[in-house]
C-alpha cells in the first residue's frame, strides 16, 4: 500500500495536544507534497534509498552555512553523483530538510 492516498488536510492531523506528533505530521505532509510536486512518490523514493544504501562511502565535498541554513555537497562512492543536502537550525539543533535533492 502506497502513501499517495494519504490525505494531509489539517482536519485529519493528530490531536492538537500532542505537539510532537503534530510536528511529525506536518513534516511528513511537507515531504509528501515535495515528492508529488517533483513527480515522485514514497514507494519509489524508499526503493531508491534502499538500493543506494549498499554504498556507504559518502564523501562530503563542501559545506556552506548561512545563518540558520546550511547545504552540504555529498558524493556517494568514488565516482558517484554529487547531491545537495540541506539543513535548518532550529532550537540550537540542525535538522535535515532535503536529502540528496
């Protein structure tokens, strides 16, 4: 069963009293929206991630920090493509916002 049928409207989100679950729901909805707008879906992305997971050789080529935002250029393997990872600093901690996009 895929994730494409999941509705992300506010009225279907978890109870407002569970802030941690609400936050996770919003982040999931944002990722799902980004995947769909790029023509992707969760099943394909997860399948690709699993296929890529066999190559653990990641090389950080560069890191750029601007205020509370950061990007890292990461190459997978010796001759792999370079991907951009983005991060945002929230509450003193860095959180990934896009992995390899």
